[in-house]
């Protein structure tokens, strides 16, 4: 909810907004390595790189009461979407409207900003109009039924009003160009498997060719943050796109909801990377037990934090015969965070002096967290430290919430290099050149060194020009671009993964 509020505050703010990254969760705390501090102070309003028009639009003329059909005579329930024209950009708003007694329950999605199910504080029918108040962000939707399945209305916020035409739709999902459309040319099954050690039931989707026989198989492991089986973020579903691509090539693919997410049981916030690795290990065992799976050609594909987990599985079970690492960290989390923070701040136009100041604070926070066994005591020390630096109470609360969890401490201290040195199976490691969350040059070099120091010669590493952390073609690589890019997963990256996997399972070693 807090993340949704932060994104929604961007919509129509009258002031020009300075650069800063808000947490989206497909890298730590989306995905591994979210920087704890981006500058000495983190004003709440600095949440986006989008800049809104300097001039106030012409006031919207109210719809004459006489021409507004009574809302009671129309079925307003369902999903409605429309576009806000902000001058140099457009935002899609999707509203869910449900009847609730004599009033309505309304919620809002903004796909470009990863905001979902943001509830209106109140919704009512008044003089033939539907009025939904979003008081948390100082916004209001006012609309009236129009011709066909449409409603005309205004979205008001921060003293501005924008016209919006809402059209009825079947659901809240907005398909991206690469999203596959049913019917699929392969089989699809809903499955569940058990992590007996944790007592967690994981729910997922299995796809595989319809032909007879056994097929090579791949388990997908997502990045950090509570991810569903499609690793959905900013209305992109990269794991859905990848699973579709590989199943069309002849692979069985298992992707699943993280524990405590979607249809999986368990408590996400109580788990660490090591716990998620146990979930993934249970997935490998389940996949290997299926009659359509070739046990001798079973591998793991991990993205971001999943790229930490895949090598763990490769050295803990003989069932894994290859791994694919997408934007995988090659250093302990504390080093990844420092590199990430530097890259994001520089790409946002901040100076090296600001970068050095922010990372000095990050290092101090990391030292407290690593050296203090008790997280409650660590919280007290962090509050005192940030207070001395004149951080505001909301800023302190946000940083404390981000840094004083078991997951963050584990991520901060876990060094993937000793495990990588034990990996003997073929490895494909890819990064985008514009990945600001797991910086490519440093992390790929560290992965390569650790793998080869362990004697593994079947290693392929590629830095893909122009791609970001999600393997989208990007301009800057900053997270505020993710939702505005139509491409979910670059075709170049799909082809490299597919070709390498086909070589790996055909006995050519996967080191093409």
C-alpha cells in the first residue's frame, strides 16, 4: 500500500519532480540491491523522473446536469479504463467499481507505475454522477454514464483537473504486445508442490509440449519481492513470456508464486533468500518426478535474486544439469547495493559528491546491521544515527522498514562467490548494459572469475547492449522507464537463451 501511495502521488503534482527511484519490487527490494539511501535526505516528493506540464490546463467544463443519465439506470459495476493526457506523457487509469449496498467500492490500477488495487476512501452516487474520493492522495474521480459502454468524467488532483473518457473492459489486465494469447500450442497445467521442511505449499503453472515423450525442463526462480509466477511488474509478465517461448521450443517449464504470494501458502516477509532457495529446491524435486520430464536435462533459470539461488541448487542436488543466470549478483549484497546506488544516482543526474555522501551513509547503515545480532537493537541504533544527520521521521521510518529485516541482513551478507566456485554444470549468465540494479561490468566479471576459479570451463557470459534489468530495450535503465516500455523481454535475449538451452540439452555443453 505504501508503494502505491508513493506512485500515485506522482500523477498530477504541480511542482517539477526531481529524480529519485521509488521501490517497485523485481530488484531488491524490487530485486536484489535496492539502494538504502539515494541522498542524505530523501524528500517524499522526489519519486519519479516524469515531469508534468508547467502550465495548468484549461478548466474542464462540467457536464450539464440535464444531460447526465442517472447512474441508477446504468450498470456501473465492472472494470473501466481511460487515459490521462499529461502533455508529454500519458497515464492509463483502470478503475474497478463494485456495488456495496447503497454505495460503491472503487479501486484504481496504474500499470505504468506498478500501482494496483489502490482503494478509494469513499464512493457515492450524487445527482446522476459517480464520485470516488481518493483522499490519501488528494484526488477525486467524477464521472457520468455516456453513450454505449463509456463514461465521461474528470480526474482532479493538486488543484488540476483532467478530462478522461472511461471505456468498459472485461478485466483489469492490460496485455502487452509479447503476452501470449490462448489457445496455446502446448499443454498448460495448474500444479502445487510442497516444501516439506517449511510446510509451505507452492502453487504454479507447468507448460510442456503436447507431443508424446520426455522433454528437457526448466524451473524459473524470481527476483526479490513478493513475485507471482509470471514475475509480474509494471504490467509486464516476463516469466510468462519466457515460459511461452521455451515451451514452443520443446521445453517443460515450471514457474510458481513465491511463498505467501498468489496461491502459495506461507509468510513472505518472514523468509530470507535461503528460505526461498528451499522452496526452489522443492520445485526441482517436483519437476523431476513428472512423467513428461527428462531428468537428465533439468535446469534452473534465475532472475536477479533468483540468480543467487540457481547456483545454490546446482551444488546441492545432482538433479540440476544447467543454470541460466539473468542479472545475477556476483558480489555480497552490500557491494551490489553500493554499485547500484552509484549507477542510479548518476543516471538520475546527481553528482559524484552526492553519490559519495549517500554511499558513506549506506556503508554506516550496513555496518550497524551486520555487526548487531539483534534487529531491534539495530533499529534503535539506525534511528539514532539518522536522527543525528537530521533525517525526518518519515524518512527514518522508511529506511528502518527497508533495512531491519532478516531478508535484508541475509542479502547484505551473503557472498555468492564460494558457491559459484563449486558449480560444475554449464552456465549462461546475461546482463543488460543498461542494468542499473545489478551493474553488468562488475557483476559479470565477478561471476566469471568465481566460476572459472572453480574449474568450470562451460561458462557463457554476455552483456547485451541497451537492455535494462528486466531485459527491455531502454533509454536510461532507470526504473521509471519499465512501465512505459512496450517490450517485455527483448527478442535478442530470448533467442540467446533458447539457442544456448537447446545446445546444452543436446549434449554440446551449452558453451556455444
